[in-house]
C-alpha cells in the first residue's frame, strides 16, 4: 500500500481514540445538583461586554433579572465597547425603569480608552475594566445576545461554593431557534464541543471553555493579572484565562454539567458570518499554552483533510481500489465515532431532534474543518461587529 494511504489509515485511528476518550470523559463528568439545603450568600457580578447589541441586550437582561438568584446579591455591569447603535443608552434606559434591588449600570470604554481603540477588538479590556469596578466576589460573564434560565446563577454559585473549592467553572452553551441547515449544523457541532470541553476538563488533559458562560472568583482573576500577556489577541478571552488559571491553580477548574446552567444563543444565519466568526476564533489557537488542545485540533484537521484528498485521488491515482477502500474506512470511522458522541450530547441536552440532520451536518463538518482551518492559517483579516480584525 502506498505510504500516503497508510498514513491516511493511521490518521483515522487517533481520531477514533480521541472521540472515545471524549465520550468516556463526558460520561465520567458528574452531573452537578444544587444541594437542597444550600442558600446563596455570595455576591455576584455579571459582566456583559457589548458592542452593537441594542436589539438583543434587553432580552438578556430580562432573563438574568428574572432568575432565582437573590437580587440584593446581584450586580450587572455592561462594559460598552464603542457601540454605534445606542446599546449603552438602551441599557441606561433599562436601568432607570428597573425597580428591583440588583445593581445595574454601564461602563463606557470610550471614557477610559483613546478614540483610536474604537477600531480594534476590546473585549479583554472590557472584562478587565468590569472586574476592576465589580463589587461581587464571583464574576460571571455572558454575551449580550444570550438567554439564561431561571436557576442559571443559582446553579453556578452553588458549584463554586462546593467543598472541592473550584476557582473557575465553564458552563454549557447551546444554540436554539434554528431556521436552516447551517444553524442546525452549528447546533450539533456546538453540542459536540460541549462534550469535548467537559471531558477534557474532567480528565485533566485539556481545558477549554466559552466566555458566554464562564464564572470565577474575582481574586483568582486578579492573581493571574487578568489578560496580561495576550490582550492584543482579538479572541480567546475565555481560553487564555482558563489555561492561565489552570497553570496557576491545578485542579481548581471544573465543567458545570447541568442543564439548568445552559446559556442559549442563536447560531450564525449565513455562511459569511459563520466563516468570519470561526476565522476570529482561529486567531487564538496558535497562542494557546496547552499543547494537548493544539494537538487535538491538529489531529482532527489532518484527518478531515486526508478524507478530501483521498476523494480527489479516486480519479487520479492508479490504485483507485486501494484509495476507495481507504476512503470507506475513514468515512466509517468518522461516522461511527461522531454519531456516538453527538447522540450522547443530544440526549443529555434534550435535543435529539437534531440527530435527523446528522448526515448533512457530517458532510459540512468534514468540509468546514479543513477549509476554515486552512483559512485561519493564511487569511489574516476578518470582519466582526463592523470592525476589520487582523492577526
């Protein structure tokens, strides 16, 4: 057998092993249940960094303030990142009409950063500013286009108050209100990512997370000097912080496996916005300090590329029968192990309806990984929220 085909087969084996490890790690991750006798006493600051979210942010605020966490222990800060659509004014009007006991206010980055900063991504600066002004002992971050459940904060704080004393937790994020195939693909892909996230943290070999559902003690953030060392990277406010804290405080990072802790948002509606989002996410990969994360990404990237290369070789290579057999083996491996992980995740999060879209999502995933992964290596510019970003 030609060396390339042997290499293709060998790429399939670590992929299968990786998916099995993730499935095992997810199943081993304990489901957190808030103790019946637990009563909230810890002050919490929810940070919602926002840019041009005037049409979304009031729904986000409504979902947080209608939750079960005591409002007298709750503070919400919205650091506004040079919004051009009146987001800050919308929040200020909301705060004036709000009659509860939670504290709610806006911090305008335009008051502390030079005007030139309006041309760059400032999310890390926004979070650092919010933490510096926060009164809560626990910082919880989410995004302005997200919705949370009634017991979201209660579940988060009870886990951080647990006897094993975690310093940071990352919670599940899921898409909802899908309208088309692309959005359903993103929902399946993200549920798989939640399984990978939980498994990696539980097994201790990789730590990932999402800033739309992240919580940590304020003193822990200050102990690692926030985002010092990676403030200029456009993305990664979640991953860099998680990995810095994991290095400084081993064993103090947890994944919150509980459906009441899910944060929901809407997937990108079209290919252009989806690709721009994933290119932006790709800006952080090379700078991540944990090599297992980068190695896992590389293994999946090479495996998916090998599938498409072998598909192309079918009509060009003399040994087309061997190529076909190799391709069938690769597709079998990816189909079986993707299905096992995604079925597990869909069942846990109550989204088995998405499994009807597994086949087209499988094709899109196999195509998206090599193309967007390659694009993130060579395409240095992207657009996000009206800004042109560059790596």
